[in-house]
């Protein structure tokens, strides 16, 4: 039996023959997917009343929103370090177009930097025959319903089909959504889980016994039915952490602002407590998995906050380390309130391996940064890959042994093969359309950037870029967002290193000599930045029409170096007498403002 690490938001038809899959397959005719239309622009709106300005801009520029029965509904408005991130969906005649989405990302100045358009034309609606009450009620008798039934339009067979969306609970652990048409036929089914994946002291693996010992899986370093093995016990570390003391009962609980160890999934094994603040266990005891998961998730949340993010998984996530009826799976589920992670115990207990723990928490990170965006094959693979990256990033920060063997202890053994974060796969020819086997293209590239920039910078850029994620996006889109994050947070200080890594993998076509050269805006375009960079010629900004325009040149510290005003279609920036570094070029016209960034070597 091999482990299914992570099933994200849907199950692709191509997985029917995939030996690792152990999760029930959806009904025939799963949701039809398309790729989002992505654009990287610089349109200045101003930061006052930005939410409404963004909505109005999309209504004016998106042909799919022109129909008078079509409305744009704001789902989330999330602030990151570099700007705002707005997520919308479409309604038609008061009913949601399911999985429609428009994601707009801005910088802190109120300039749109990227748009991901996963909207639909109302011309695709050929019928308004929704399921009637009788048909819907006949289905409700078969399920444990989670939410009110919703009438929707579902993209199916290249048209928008009227349907009823039913959210239900399959068994005790698996929330699902299904849609039926007006004949009562199930035309879509979606697994809503994301799978694998006071001062106290306790015992944990840092990050796992094989990495610490510098050995591969094999006798005596084997699971041995969860029994204690002296060589494995020798790899256990004692750590200090903060937990909750319940004065009414006089016990210490594995609870913090970030984590609560719970019992929510069979088998029923109550979380361990302590009378003296000591949680000392070996792996043969159920308490070991409790303290191991509690420690690693708290540590990761603290790390996230040190990077400047205070709204990523900013809730107390519920963790059951002995769940899913003992199966060889783990999952993250955002459909519960609060969201939860459940770890299985088949093979090596999942909560014994920090890689599995952090992979699952990686799903929570992505869901928190860009909720409701996990739609599309490459987008789902990115979620898997980022979870693998967080696992590899943490392991490598502790120990260079086997950091690239993701799930070092839980996988790479007789139970399943694990995954790698050091492949040489190239985009797009090595894509196979499988969210599990495509992951290492992305995770391996980001780990190369980790080598160049270090853990803190790479982690921060990945999390910052995640706020911009959208349904239907591709790995190339993710590379653009990662690149933009460095521009926004670090004035592009790392852009050449980042771009070179992405270009080598096929995730970017070229590496510009200007931070903004690859972005063609609605009002102007930057060219000849290579000559500026090496001092051999002027950078040129070409305007789309003759107009009165002001150019301000600033150094990276914000000091004004030069200011000119002209009625022209072309502006020049000379490198003469400029020191090596990053420069900001501000262009102000009658109705727009844009900022370009140049590099002088």
C-alpha cells in the first residue's frame, strides 16, 4: 500500500489508474477546467477606496461582466506585506457561476500588478432549467447535509449548466460537494479535504529519525509496527514550548493560539495531558504523535510571524494525530470551523514525520493566503509543491542529510515512495497533468532559490506570492508572482538570481535587465534597459500617445535625483553619473501614474 499524500479540492480523471490513490473516485463527469487568463500590468488606481475602484475597473475592462444580469461579488480582500489581493466570483441573474473567479493583486500604492481572469461568458448559458424541489429533496435523503442547497451554474461540456450544489459529509471525516442537474443526475463531485499529507517540555523528532541519524530506511531503522527500537529512540530530542494550563483541572493541555490537539476522527484516542508540564513519550506511545505535531506546527507559525505575516492561519487549527480510521493518509480540511488536520497511522505514523506535518500545514498556509483558489490542474500541483517546499525548507534548515527526500521517514520505504525536491524536470515538457508527479518541477526550483537566498528570504517570498494565487493559474504565473514579490518587498534586489533559476526551468522565458521590462502596461512600455544596465545607452519609456508627462527618477532610498516634464511620446533615462544600484522611474500623465524599476551594474 502506498500513501496518498495530498488530494486537493478535486480528483482528476487521469488519476483513476494511479496506484497511490486510495480515496474514492468522484462520479463520472467531474468539473471541467480551463486555464485562467493572466496579465501582468501596472494600472494606477490610487489607494483611496481601492476595493470599489478595482471592482469598477474589472467591470469596465472584462467582457464577461458586461451583461446586465452579471454581477461581480467580492469574496475576500486580504492585505499582505506588499499590497492588497481581491478575489471575486460571478453571479448571473442572482445565481453563482460555480468556480468562477477573478483575482486582482495590487501594490501598496494602489497600482494593479496582476489579474487572473477565471470568469465565464453568459453566452455559455443555454438553459435555465434548474432541478426542482422534488428532485433536490430526493437527493437530500441520501446525505448528511452540511450547508443549505445552492442553485448554481456549472461549467460542463463547454457550457454553463443549471445545477443544484449539495454540500454533505461522507462518513465522519470527509466533507464533499456534489452537483445535480434537472434530471437528478450527479454531474460533479468534489472532495473538500486537502490530503497528504505555560512552558512545557516534550520529546519530538527533529525533523525525523533518519535525517538526524544520517541513514536510509532499513533495519534497525524501520517502523516495526510502531514499537520502540533503541536506535530510533536515540534520535528523539527534548524541546521546550508553550502550552495551556487549565487551572480548574490542574493539567497542562496541548493547546496554543495556533494549535489545539483534539479527538475528532476515529479511532477515539484522547489527547494526552500532563500534571507537571512534561510530555515525555517514545514513538510506541500515542502521546508522542500529539507532542510532535503540536511542536512542529507551533514552530512553523512562529516562523511565519517572524517573516512579517500575522494573518496566515491566524486561527487555532484543530489537529487529530490518530484519525481516519488508522488509514495511511492525512488531510487538511478547510470546510470545518475551525479548519482541521487529521493524521493517519498506517505504515509509519504520519505525525511522527515533520515533513508530513509541515506539508499538511502548508495546505493551511495556502488556503489562508488565497482562499477558494485551488481550482485547475497546475494550481492544485502548486499547492502540493508548496507543501513539499515548506517541508524541505524546514528539514534543510536543521540538517543537510536527505533534505530533498520529502517524507524521509514516512515514505521512501515499503509503504510508499515519497517525493523529491531536487529533480531536474523542465517546464512545460515534463508536465504530465498529475498533481502529485508534477510537484517537483516547482518545489525543486524554489529549493534552488533557497540555496541562493537562504530560508527566510525564500520562505517570505513564497508566502507573499501566495496571496496572489488564483484559480486556473499555471506554474509560470506562480513564477511571475514570486518574482513580483521580490520587487515589492526587496526593490528587486534578488530578481536576477530568481529569474535565472526560473528561466533555466522554463518557468520564465527571458530574464529582463529591468525589473519591470517584461510588463507591458496600458500606457507606456520600458525598453533598452540592458544598455542602461551596462552604461552603454539610455533606457527608453515609450508612451501610447502624445501627452504632457512628468518623469521623476529616485534612488532606492527614495531620494529624488532628476525631474523633467515634456509633451512627448518618448522619455529617456541616462545612466551617466549614476552609481550601481536599483532606481525607480515615476511617470505621471494626465490620468495615470506608473513606476518602473531599473538596475545599473
